[in-house]
C-alpha cells in the first residue's frame, strides 16, 4: 500500500502514485477476475473506512451470502449504521 501523499507541484511523487496504481490495475487484469474493478475498489474503500467491528461483520456476511453487489454492500453498511444509532 502506498502511504505517501502527493504534494502540489511534486512531479516525482505524482509519478510514483501513477506507477503504483497502474501496477495494481495491471495485476488485477492479469488475474482475469469475474468481478468489475470498481467493485474491488469500492470494497477496499469501504473496508478502509469502517471500524474493526463492522469489518468483521461485513466479512462474515460476504462469506456467507452470494449477493455482494455494490447495492448490497451499501445497504448493509447503512443498515448497520441505522442499527447502531438506534442502540445509542
């Protein structure tokens, strides 16, 4: 994972970011997955932003259910958030 920030006017760090992303995109294409890249990116973004408890719940749900579409993921996250708000 690339942790460096790209600063305005820093061509070197921007080139590093582009190379890093391109490398990962090429690796995903080489895997010939039957999943759209945007689904993988959304899943990664969501898992990076939810708390560890929600991550565990999400992983259990996705391991046991066939429907892991974007709509399903978003509905799941919203459902968990609504439930946690009600419990507070």
